[in-house]
């Protein structure tokens, strides 16, 4: 019935154009469902404004019960939409109930809207901001159009805060004793991880040593908590067996790694953690590893 009414009445087309889009900075995300996407960036006290165009689409008359535009911030749990929810929603009424007989444009603006969280597109969760313009009708289906944009949040308070080294030990009684040190605990997204590994006792035949960066997404809390681990990069630190007293330097560049800032308990829904995983592999392919969480932030 709805399809028949659309044929009789026609379906208008909604278009949404953002102001200043040609000169605005863009960023890219690897979206699980849509692949690589490029979105305009809004930060700080940026406003978002533009124009909505209603096109009649060869229809002489369109009856509607209202046209509105919404700005929505949403957390989507990709494999469980029941857990998805909006953390912000703002609306503007563009046109009250009426009849359109020709194409019409509407200007809109959301000034200094709240940018509480940074956009995030992961394997199990995404945090997205989007504009949705919709036309409600008594007859025929609702017509709507969505346009996504990105919010990025620099963190100067972390950048300017104190740093502390991370020191850990790995030991197997009478077989292996090493300690390793990362010179910092907080890194910006284009930083360099530096440190060293000290070998005090080596009685197993080590084949190689590598350092990996793992992204850990944590969804939910308590017994319902789910995690997703993804190894973003692996880097070989050493090839061959070290000797007692040997010191191996650590240097890993993050600039080419697909990283985001760490996220902690965002709206009670999810967290994003980054782990440095130091791995030793012996000649029997047994693996010895030690993991250390680091903090990743967006530089101003």
C-alpha cells in the first residue's frame, strides 16, 4: 500500500549541504561496514550549519506533516543494536505541516554544540555524529537523509602533564631474567615508543623478540563484558639469542599505525585501550610475553 501511495503521490528528494565544506579539514576512518570513509572535522566551539533542499522529483504536490533536522550523537554496538543509544540529540523545525508545490531550501545552524566525545569507528563499536533531515507524511513512507561528520578532541592537559617511565620484569626461575623499560607512559598518535630491554639471565635459546601494539575494545560491564583484540603492528626488536648483560634498544614509530586516542568508559558503553606486547620466542616456538597498557592522546 505504501509503495502504491508513493507512485500516486511521488517521493520527494532531500539533500543536505554543509557550509564551508570545501575548506574544512577532513579525517579518515576505517569503518567496519562501509570501508574507508572521509568526514569533515568539527572541534572546540565550531558551529555546524548548512542548507537543506527539498526537491519535488517531478511531483506536482507533496503533503507533509513537518520537516525537521536533528543533530545526533550515537554509540552503536555493531553486533547488538539493542545496546545502541543516543548520548545527545538536538532538533530544529524547518517547516510546519503543509503542502509543497515547488522545490524549497531551508537554512539551519547548530551553534557551539556540545562535543563531549571523540568520533570512533572500531571493530565492535562506533561513536558517530550525524545530521538527519526528515519529512513526515500521512501517506507514503517517511523521507529522510543522513550526513555524518567527525568530532576530534585534542588533549593538551595530557600532553602538558607529567610523564613516568614504565618498568616491568619477566622471569622464569633459573632460566630467564629480563627487565624492560619504556621511557614514557603516555604517547600522542604520531609519537615514538622508546625504551630498552636488559638481559640478566639467559639459559633458554631465544630465536627472536618482537614488540606488538594491540588495540583492545571493551564493550559493556560486569558479566556481560565483551572484548575484541586487534594487533595493529608487529616490530622485530632482536633476531637471535642474546647474551647475559646485553641491552636491546626499543624504538617503534606510531605515525604509520592506525591509532585513536584511548577511551575510558564512554557513556558507560565502551572503552578503548592500547597495549604494548613484548614477545620472546624460543627455538621450540614457545612464546613468553609481557603486556603493558599505555595511554594514547590526540596532540593539540
